[in-house]
């Protein structure tokens, strides 16, 4: 591990830019994929949901293998960077495939669903090849309780900023309304979006890989224990063993329960939220772009200094507990105002302002909880090292990603089934939808997002690892 704990701005920036790579994938699936395949191409919601869910199942199998292999790899370029390089190029190409299905399969539901499944599995697998080792790299960069939060803050800043700003800019530039035709329902526009996604993945991945290259030198902290099992030998059997080892840590077990619950909520939100903007709130492409961009600039920017202030006064697990509870309320209150008849018509500025406020609060709190959770995960890896005698940062992040992705995969499955159940089909345009269908969309969104967050809060209340406890752990590790 590097001798210094205080990292320069350039080092934090180089690491943080890597978070944007994962966010390009998140942006595509949060805003465009479900809309494109169901409302533009005509794939049924059920087929779409099943394809996206199966892709997640394929992905979660690969995550523990990648994490374990990354922990055990010994190479002249270190443990993490070979994976980051190997994941970036095919990941970019995956977006070109996802948004360009051949014309001769568009009328075949099974063939179109298979195309969606293949490229979704491709994208998810290679984003894991890049992002899991990139996350684990943070443990090689600093051992300080607060510095780790600062590193994660920078990563989350770029990640969340790109997750919302990229689709906001894309809606404005790629999907505008032209001659009365809504660009969000024009299939050709998605090919352009795919090119943008590919280019940005390669740009941000290259910047992060090059900027953190000094941490690829293999004299940094290496995994203790069986480091000789690499490549194929660090396969599924070793991954299962390492995964079971991580679950012997009580704090980590509760964090897994927390992340599963939180990501079920998040998966449902990203599956349905943009559709509620289009149909329930009847936002135009321009309004949707504004609603993504403005809250992101305010909420994400405010979260950085807020995390520094809160981190000096409150333990990370307390921040997770509080943010989980408040997000529950934030996801429901605007829909409640509409249902109770306390809001004006959709086209009035007050509605847009309230939706903007809701989005800003959500982004602000979600970033705080994400920074705290991932930073706490690195601390738990130190605790695990003391108890088990092994460094397994990659296995911890892989197990966490396994739980998160498995849970978030429920979102598109749930969303696809909801679309078919409420009767929201291809060709339906905003302003022409039956009120019962709209009410069903709103109810499904609120129930699906709020209830899992209550469970997330419960699990987070069981976690405890303070700054003083971490210092004691690191002192004992140094003595050992």
C-alpha cells in the first residue's frame, strides 16, 4: 500500500473518472432500454423484463469469479489494471449491438428478446470486468478512514453526474421533437446514442487507467493467503469459497442484506421512473432533459461537501441508516400529492418544480448512502483481514456487486410485467392513456420502491464499524 494516505487531487480525479464508465451503462438502462424495446420496437413488457433479468443472472455468476481472480492475480501490471484494460474495449462495443438490432428480427418476439439478452449480458459482464477491480483499487490507494470516503466521493461524483447528465444532454441533442414527432420514439436516434455511449466508455476508462497506473506496480499490498491460484484455477470453486469467507463477517452479511433491499428499490425505480415522467407526468423531451440535468448539478455537487461535513461528525453506518429512511419518504410524497388532488395540471410550472425537488433530494441522499456504503466496505475488508488473515477486497466488492445486481435485476422484470398488467403498450402516446393505467403505473412505482427500502433501513441498523474501531483494527494489523 502506498505510504501516503493524503492523495493529490490528480490521483483522486484519475480514480474518480473510472466511475463514469459504470454510469454509462446505468444511464442506458435507467432511461432508454425499456422504452426503446417496448414502446419503440414493440417487444412485450414481459419478454423485455425476462431478457433483462436473465442477463443479470448471467452477470452475477461472473462477478465472484472476477473479484477472486483480481485478488489473486500476480502480474507485472498489478492485480487490478489488467482487468480494467480487458473490460473497457468490449464494453464500448456492447452498446453498438444493444441499440442496433437487425431489421429482420424486429417482428419476432423471441428473436428480439434473445438479441436484448445477449447484448445485455455482454455489457453487464464486461462492465464487471472493469468496475469490480477498479473499485477494489481504492483499498490500494489509501488506508485512512476519511480518505477512503474522499476517494469514493470523487468516484460517485462522476458516476452519478454522468448517469443523469449524459441522458439529459442526449435527450436534448439526440432525441428532440422535430416537426411534431417525439424523438424518444424514433428508432434511428438510438444508433447515435449508442455511438456516444461507446466513445465515452473508452474515453473515461482510458483516462482512469492511465491516471492510476502507478498503483498497478505489484509492490503494493497483495492478497495474503493463497495468491498462487490465478487464472483458471481462481475459477468458480475458489470464488464460492471466497464468497462464503466474506459472509463470515457479521457486518458484511448485514451490508449484503441492506444492498439487496436497496437495489431492489433502485432497480424498480430506474425501470419505471422515466416512464412515469413520459406518461404519468406528461413531460416533454425538453422537460425530461431539464429534470435530469438541474437536480443532478445541484444534488451531486452538494453531496460532495455534505459528505465531508457529515463524515467528520457521524459514522458511515449512521449516514446509511438515515438516508435510507428519508429516501423512502422522498419517493412517495409527490405521487401522494397527485393522488390526494393537491397538485394542479401537469403542464403547470409548479408540478415541474416539485418533481425537480424530489429528484434533487433523491440524488443527494442516494449519493451520500452510496459513498458511505462503498467506503464502509473497504473498512470491513480490513476487519475481515484481522479476523481471517486474508486480504479480499476484490471478493468483497464482487460479493456486494453480486447481491446488488441480483436484486436490481428484479427491477426490469417487475417493470416489464407491470407494463403488460396495466396495458401500457407500443404506440400509446402521452396524454392519451386511460386514467386507470396511469394510476396503476404510479402505484406500482411507489409500492415497488418504498417497501424494499424499509427492509434496507432495518438491515443497515444492524451494522456498526466506527472510525475508532477501524484505527484499532489497523493498529493490530500493523503489529501482526
